[in-house]
C-alpha cells in the first residue's frame, strides 16, 4: 500500500481495500443461501468446491505478474513477530484497543456468531433467511468501512473507543431483547 498512495492516505486506502474484500461477505451468503435453499446442502458444498478450485486456478503463480521486490532485507517470521509485538506494546492506545477487541470477540461476537444460526432455526427459518442476516451484518461493515474511508477522523482513539463501546451496547441489547422475547 505505501507504494501506491501517499503516507497520509494509507488509512483511507486500507479501508477501501478492506471494504472491497467485504463485498464477498455481502454477496457470498446470498449465493450460498440461494443455492442451499433451491439445491440442498450437497449442492452448496459442490458450488463452494468449484469456487475454491476456480480461485486456486487464478492464483496459480504463472498467471500472476508481480514486479521485483524492493526490500531485500532478510527477516525471519520470529523477528517480524517480535517487532510487531514491540510496536503494539509501545502504544497504550493499541494495547487498550486490542484488549477491548479480545473481550468483545470472546463475550459478544462469538456468542452472536453462534446465536444467529440457532435463532434462525428456532424461528423456523431457512438457509436463505440466515443468508439475509449474514449479508445485513456485512452491509453494516461495508457502511462503516465507507465512512472510515471517506471521513478524516481527527480523534482516532476516542472514535475507536466510542465505536467499540457502542458495538458492545448493541450486542447486549440484542441479547437482552432475545431473552425477553423467548
């Protein structure tokens, strides 16, 4: 990314790249749900296998035309890991953010990921209903990516913390709503 854009645009460029990657999370569940709804689970696995084989074919090294590497410094994975760990450890913001993300993933997002298919089945939904919910989550991620990619955020730390806290509150509200509606 640093080769393509100015240093001041790296955050926005990363957000755009991530957003483009998220499009698969919007379209994928709809395709999978539709295939499983009309063709069954076996057909869903077959289509998935075809897509994976097709992806592997297009990623075959002779088809990729990569330019020469500018950085020829020999770096081991262990050295990279230590360098990354030291970088994160030097920033209180990164340490706090990572601890919050670990907590959210452990207590909120993991539960939500497990609960969604169970809720769809409990209320008599089908694979297409599950795909609608999964796509809605991906659309939310795309919208937030678009905001991050276009809006210049001045107080990143405060904005990140408020976003994470808001996510946690919404997750708790959804769980509480589900408990009371059961």
